[in-house]
C-alpha cells in the first residue's frame, strides 16, 4: 500500500485530500497543529475501511516535523507522497502590518514548506524509491493582492522551492509539484470575507464578487475536490510534470 502524509489535514483542502487519498487506497498520516481535528479525520478514514493515523505537527517546529515523519515511517514503513499544505492567512493594510504577524506567516508558510519538504526528501532519498512532494501554492503564487504581502511572498517562494527541489531530487526519483488554487470556500477563506470587508470598507458581498472572483473568467470558486483530483493525477505522474505549478484558477493567472 502507498502512503501519504498531509499537513493541515484537519480542515479544508487537507482534509478533503486525506479523504480522497484514503479512497484511492493510500495509508494516510493526517498531520495538523490541531491534533483533535486530525484524530477525527483519521478515525473517519479508519471507520470507512482505510488505514490512517493522526499526527500532531506544528510545521514551523523542526522537532515536531521530524517526529511526525518518524511516526509515519514506524507505522507505515514508507513515505511515497507528501502534501505540504498547512497554512493560515493574516490580512492587514501594508503600512500597519505587524512584524510579529509577518514572522508568523513566514514561520508557517516558508519554514513549514522547508521543514516538511526536507523531511520528506530525506526519507524518500534514503528509501531508494523516491517519491512525490506536492506543495499547496495559490493563485497568489503568481499575482499580487492587497493586504496579503507576506502571503504573496511566501506562496511565490513555495513555487520556486518546488522547482529547485525538482532539479536536485530528480536523480533520486523525487518529483515535486505546486498546486495553485484560486479561492476555495474553506474556513480559511470564510474568515477572510468579513476581515477584508472591514479593512477595505466594503460589504462582504463586494469582497466575494469584486475581489475573490473578479479576475476569474466565470465568477466561480475552485473546490477542494478540484485540488484532490489534481493530487491524484500528480501522484501518478512519472516525472513529466516535475517542478511545475498547476493552476486551478478559473482563468485567473493563465499561462
Ligand atoms: P483551513 O483553515 O481550512 O485549513 C488549514 C489547516 O492548517 C487547519 O487544519 C490548521 O489547523 C492547520 N494549520 C495551521 N497552522 C498550522 C501549523 N503551524 N502546523 C500544522 N498545521 C497548521 O485552510 P485551507 O483553505 O484548507 O488551506 C490549506 C492550504 O491551502 C493553505 O496553505 C492555504 O494557503 C492554501 N490555499 C487556500 C485557498 C483557499 O481559497 N482556501 C486557496 C489557495 C491556497
């Protein structure tokens, strides 16, 4: 059986991907800062006949990341696929963006992407079998948005990190990808709607229509299923797509 470790698996995109990969026959390590949430996901997967464990992992902690991967190796004995997905959003007008919040964003998005992908890389190289590392980027890996400078900085960085690892990892059969969705209605986005309305002085409907969906070609949200479908597709890629960013943006940020 193949294995997958997903960070941020207690909610939103990570949870949907954990459920889908379990249905695809993967052993799932559901990793999250929110251990209770990860346990609920693992229990649900086990109850539906899958193999799953919950792992408490703060992706900004080197010790917790390494311990979480060790736990997965003990339990499943392999590290075939890893999704570095955990993330948060903190929006503020740029001139008053607190340095503390910038640091928090970097710790989760930049340090987290590094620590999780390095932990995966080490184990995939050591196994001699390689593997696939998938980052959750964003449409914000390609465009800029008001109030989101640190998020833009980090999500652009993640796409670059995937390209560099793709070069170094190729000889070991390690492939990397960045899945870049536009807005998906998950708790992370539900929280932003009132915050952006407050900071920009507009209504919540205007945030959805004039900001979140304005640059799509059809005014439609991306979905967690779109991401899960892409993950399944990439899990079967034999290297043709390594290093690439896959844009799930309803026409916003086309190549
Ligand atoms: P979500 O809030 O539903 O889930 C995020 C999960 O990450 C939560 O379970 C949370 O507990 C976990 N988490 C937060 N900090 C953590 C940490 N330090 N260590 C481990 N886990 C931590 O959000 P989501 O929308 O599913 O977002 C998942 C990823 O997708 C993020 O990287 C986000 O930036 C990205 N993304 C989201 C959207 C969107 O529109 N929802 C679009 C593009 C990209």
